[in-house]
């Protein structure tokens, strides 16, 4: 049986808060790089202010690709609400920023509250009928351990 894939830390820790349009990579223990992007910046989730929404793409390369194809229809996971902890702990490294007019994001973001069992948009408005074919994330802040665990569960 092959070894389990894990996301490795050890990259330079970034203190700068990620912003909309930031493109980042993370490294798996087999040497491949995965890619992600900050799709929305500064949203409020409950008492947590300035959360960000990230996409993790189903796109892996053996070396850094500045022109990585990051399409909203190729997400590994639903959109994730998070903070800067993946950067602060050396898991994610921002390598470029795309102009917000060029960012390929979903037309709407939906998040399901696991306690209330309701779906909300990125503004916190309850949605009765979400648009079909738009992935629904979880309406809670996912700190670095949870984000990394989610990535690892999908790549294994």
C-alpha cells in the first residue's frame, strides 16, 4: 500500500493577511504542489470579522507553475471560510495576486450552518433555494488543522 499523502509545513511563514485574488500553493509529501486562491476577502462569520473564502483546486504539478489553470469548475473542495492560519503556520505560500476583475470565482457562494441546518450566502442572508451546481461549503471558520485535514482526506 502506498504511503498516505500529507500536506507539509515548513515553508516560510507569512504574516501578511491574504487578500482577494491571492494565488497560493501548498506541497504534498510526494513533492507535488497543489494550488488555491483567495476568492473573497473580508467577510464576517458570526463574531469573526475579516474572514476569507478560499478555493482549493483539483490541480497538482511537479513544479511551481506561475500560469496554473485555476478554474471554478475544478475545485477539489467546496469553498472554505478561513483565516490566515495556513499561511502563518507555513502550509500555504502566496506567489502571485490576480486582479479581481480576472478572478474566476463562482457567481454566488453558499455555506451551510451545521447547527441550524440552513444555507446562507457570503453576506449571511438565508437562502431557501440555492442555485444548482454551486458547491456548498460549511458556515464556520476552518482553521489550519481543519483545512489541511480536508485536503488530505480528498487526495487520499
